[in-house]
């Protein structure tokens, strides 16, 4: 059986509305972006109407991809008009849910035939036997050069064949093996004539729990981040950047969508009860629709498929969450480099979420105690702190109304371990950037480095994160290194204009010219960055639903209107007001001295963003799986 998926006339990329224009600063450059064949209508029955394909998602050892499943003995094909320098890419695997009785694998063939040809030409074939070959227990990525047929109409097909008789170990002749083949996101594109012809890629790197002053280029006196410092020296360093919330769920969802936490709802209710709103406009969906290869690599188990983050990503990789978490940065970098190398001839949008330096602070040697204050002998530090665990300290403070005294050397010890984690992840991000440079991708890629939130070391009487909206938890580093063709205004400089990660998604859409509407473009930083002028300081909203108990529990709001910051807590000190220009550490609460300004900040928040009830999802039943994830990360006790 052959299923034909005609391309509504032609597959010439120059006729596709999905092709973004040439990168900024390079008029007239040819840039053909790949066409995702899964977006094309299918003819299930040649005599019937066309229907849209309904891909599902398949997880293979932590690699989750959008895919189609094909039965044994079935063929799946597309009729294509090939562009110049045509390239075809796809991934295949054996269905992990298939009931295989005939032998230990399947035979997959990709073949091509032009109308004038009397027979099919085999382009690629593979015997897939995951039972015996460990490399076949995951996705097999394939790239095929079709330049010899460029400019011609051809048929390409994938065939899934059963085991040959000599492999029939269980003698199951005639048994239906079901959907054995899994085909992931095939795409067709015109390869660039040279590296200059390629469209700009976008790489977003989020370093979990990285407070702004943790990097040397943002004020840490310790030399913990030489690779990121070098990247910042080549790009734009934002000195005043805030995360939308102080823990991973709401902040990451806002970063990837541009929606405020109250809009997407994730993390804005009691622990484990909320889900990402299905209408959330995730950034990856826009890049996927434009033909970019899209992939996410997460070392944080709550940035995963279950929470709804996979929409728009062809490939969602969670293998860095598995096994020993101490080496997660190394594993995530290795998996990301493998994918980037196999997609370097196609424009890509990639999201990397490193887990380091999230607690416990246990960087591997030689980073473990590189920055620990050596006069503080280990024997004077409790065992839990020596292991980089702040939970015992946090638990003792959870329901306290007044912060007890904690020995400064214990805090310094923890900070030294934390710095070791920063240095460790800096090393592996350096390796990632080296790979991009080696493949001539770095100067064709917009690289974003930031964090989802910070970390407290007792500045306001607590540890870890998620419990407040003070600066140590929401002030984050932000570095943008634009492609070499970005122009002088997007080259190396320091930006003092206050910004929120809420506007990162509109900026990236604007950069790739994927913006949805005028409001989206108006929120983009690109306009005032390209004009090399300071923007008007906006009012930046922050929101939180603290999963802590006691004085930190409940919903919180804050507003930054530089230099003023207003915080509404759910504790005994309901409203707080700080002047960040004179008091960046928020040690002097001016709420009582400036009642009029405090009231104006509250009214401004309400006028711009509304009071808004808590999302309905906050009242949904507790999901025990999500609750256990949050408990493992220290959010729930």
C-alpha cells in the first residue's frame, strides 16, 4: 500500500509563505528554510479527499519527538518538486510499543522515482534491530543529498518490511506486527551555496538557578565564568533584567511564550495542581511553522513533555535528567552537540535548559570545592552543608516569623559550592560554543544566555528559591550575541535599559520576522537596540505563587518601574517599596515613608495587568506525579 501525500502543486521553497526573509543586515541573501512534510495534507485514499496528518509524540530513551507510525508492509510517500541543491532529512526508529514476534527488527528503505524512471532508486536502507544493537534503541537521524534530482518532480517513499524468514525466530508467519516504524519530522530544503546563504539560527540557553551576580561579568569577584564572560564581551550584556517569577515552572513558561504567569497558569496554584494552558503561544510553534528544525534539551525534570513544554519541538530530549545528576551539564552538552551537528545544514531553533547550579550544590571534581573558603575547615561545617544541601537550613526557617542567626562561615561555604557549580556549567557551555564555532555556526546563530530565576543565600532570611520576589531571586543575567551580520548596533555593548524575560519571545519572533501582530513587534527589544538608543523604561510585572509554607506561602506580585520596586506579599509585611538605585539589596523598606508612591505602584500594576483571580487550574486536583517531581527538587516539603 502506498500513501501519497501531494504537495498541493509544488514544493518550491521560494513559493512557500513559511520562508523567513534574509537575516537583518544582509539584503538579497538567498535563504531557503526547510519544509516540514508533516504539515502537508495527505491523501489516505487516492479517490478520497485530502486530510491533514495527525502526528503523535514518541519517546525513546528520553528523546521525545513528533512522529508518524507506519505498519509493517506499508509504504508512506510524498510527491515533491525538488528545489536546487535539495536535501532531505528525517529520523527513524522502531516503535517501542510494537509487538514484534518475527525476528528482532525491521527493514526500512527510502527510495525515489522520477516519472520517466521505470524503477525505484534506493537512497538509504537500514536494518533496525534495537534488541541487539544499543545504538538502535534511540532515534536514527538521516540526511540524504537529492541534488542529482534538483528541479525535477519525484516521488519519495519509506517502506517498512518485516523480518526475512531466516530471522523468524518464533515462526510467526502471517502475524500482524502492527505499527513497527516510527518516522520523525521529515523535511526538505535547499542547501545554501555557502555558509553566508544560510538563515540565522536561534539558540536559547537557560541556566537554572543562576542569579545575576553569580557570573564574573556581572559582578562576582571570583573567576567562575571565563567562557560566558567572553561571550558577553562579544555581545549585548543586559545589566537590568528580571525573570517573571522566582521558580522554574512559571518563569520558563513565560520565557518561552511571552505570557505572564497569570495568563498561562503554570505554577500559579498550590504545588502540583496547575498545567500549561493549551492556548499558550509557545515560541517553538512559530519556528516550527516557519520550517526550522526545533529541539529542546532539558536537565530539569519539571521542564518536560508532561507539563506541556514539548509543543512545537520536533525533538524533546530529557536524557540529561536520567542517572547521576552531578554530571547533567556534560550529558546535556553532548546530546545537544550531537543534534546540532546533524542539523547544521538546516536552520534551527534550539532550547537548552541546564540544571546546574540548582541545589544540592555538588559539582564534580575539579570544581567541587574550588571556590570554598579554605579557612573554613570542613570539620566545622555540618555534613549536610558539606554536601551542598540547603534543605535542613530552609526547613528550620520555613515557619519562622523572625530569621534566626546562622553562622556566616556556613553561608560562605554554600556560596563557594554554588560557585563551583557555576564554573562547571560555564566549562560545558564553552564546549558547546566551541562546537558551534568549529562547524561555522556561531556567527550564523543568535545565542541567548539567561536564567529562569536566582537563588537566595539568607539575604532576606531564607535559602533556595521560589518563596519571594526579592532581587536575589528575580534579577538574572541576560546575554545576547547576535550573528556577525547583525550590524554595529547589535555588537558588543552594555545595556542599562530595564527589561523582562517576558519580552524575549517577542524579540526572537521579531528577529526571525515571525511576529504575530503589531503588539508583539512593539514589545520586541530589536527596534531600540538597532537604533542604538535607550528605550523608555517600561513597567515590568513579576508574579509568584510560593509553594513554601508559613510566612512565605501564597500568591505574590511585584512591579519594577525603575528605580522603584513594589512588592505585595502574603506575609505580615504585605506591601514593600524599595529604591533599587540606592538600595540594590533591598534592605530599606520605604513603604511606610512613601505611602503615596506605594499606592501609585499598586494602582499602576492593576491598571496595566489587572488584579485577576488565580487561574482556574489552581483549583484542580493534585497530580501526584508532578507533586513528586516538585518534592524531589525541594519545592514541596
